[in-house]
C-alpha cells in the first residue's frame, strides 16, 4: 500500500500539473477573481479566466453542487480550501488536483460540449484487463452527460448546461474526497503497477451498473459511483461493496 513518501511524491507531481493548467487559464488575458469564502460549509474560491456565456450560471451551478455535498456532511472533516478555475481555453480539462493543502478543480471547455449518445458501432466492444471499454466512441460517456440528456430545455436559460456543470463539480469533488479520506488507496490506484491488486474487489464488473465512464479505471469508478449516489441513485450490493473496498467517500 502507498506509504507516506508515495503520497507526498504524488501530491508534489499534482502541483506541477496545476501550474500547467493555470497557465492556459490565464493565457486569455482576462481574469476576474471572485472569492466565495463559505459555500454550504465548504471554503471555495472561484477564479474566472476567459469564458463565454454567463459567469452567474457557473456560480449557481457550482453552489448547487456544494449544497448537495453538504447535505451528505462531506464538508465535515475537510479542512482544505477548494479553488475552482473556469476557462474555455481548449487545453483546460475538467480535472481535479490534490496537492495535500488545497483541492484545485479546473472546469474547461468540455463542460459546454457534452458527449452525445454513442453511435452504433460496427466494432464489437473490447474489454481490457484494466476494465476499459471502447465501442466506437472517442470518449466514454459519464453521469454528467446523462444528466445533460435527462434535463429539459427551457427558453432563455440553459438548465441542461447547469446540470452538466453541477454534475462535473460533484464528480471532481468525488476524486478530491477519495484522496482526502483514503490517500493510501487513492495513490495506489493512480499507479498502474499497484492498481491491479484492487481488481479482485470486483469493481470492473460493478462499473457496468454505474456508467460507461466508470469502466475506464478504478478511480473513475469511485468518482462516478460517488456522483450517482450524491444525485440520489441507489446502487446494489456489488457496486456498494467494490466502492467501499476502494475507499470511496461515504
Ligand atoms: Zn474523473
């Protein structure tokens, strides 16, 4: 299991990745800083780079996400600042980094560009030993895409986009809380060589009940299951057992 030095080196590496992503956010030139000290019990700072559309929409969707998380008491025992960067720059991903002190979340352009339903493929699905599934789509669909699909359109507003932003924030916080409460398992799962040992908990099989994206790897399985649970989904025993064996936030 990952020891203190593994956790430390993993977190140090995250810091270098934060610097890279932050560079792209600020590349647009425009950056407005808005500080929200307390968002439903979480300490959140939102930093805005160049974005198209309404900043207010982002802020209310982010607030909705933290409201849901606080109703599960996830703010308790989390003594970390959360910094969220918003950017439409094409190099900015939807991604969370944990450097030990802070949780840094980037919300990139993909947030406005959801994956449409998979087109029928002539190729049969390939299941790899890692659990990844490809079936003729470039990228696996996650619960955020599903939430976009099931949310109704409305004139002059975009509730579909808001649902997607809210869900991506919950997903990224799922990774962050996983790392916070179980860093020793989290960093094992980050490394391919140590991740294999966790396959026996049955997450690969269980992931098919969660989402296509959950089949990518054990970390995504945890984040996607966390997201589904936060949004009210009740999973069966196979999913619940694998989730707790992997140290998923409870
Ligand atoms: Zn993820």
